C-alpha cells in the first residue's frame, strides 16, 4: 500500500504544477483531492509503476472532461 501512496503523492505534485490545475475552481480542486486520496482509488492502483501512473492520468483526464475541459482557451 505504501508504494501506491507514494506514486499518488508524486502524481499530485506533478499536477499541482500544471496549467489545468491552476484553472480549476477551489471546490473542484477539493473534489478531485477527495477522490484521488480515497481508499477506493488506492485499491484501483494495480500493476507496474507505469500502469499506476496511467490509471492516475486517466482519472485526472476524466475529471477534467467532467468539469468541461477543452484543449484550447479553457477558462482563460
């Protein structure tokens, strides 16, 4: 379980520096953090390090799509 927490924390550090994170509203940031830090998500992180990273990428991408993300001119 410790490895899963470690990779999740590394992933969070990465997205904190992303332009998409900067454009999320505070309540959206909280909602995503509540999701990604849940025990349920840790149970989903299986496989190799690369596989776990891909799962986290998929979660963030799905979340962004859910809040209306588009690749250009999003919340400018």
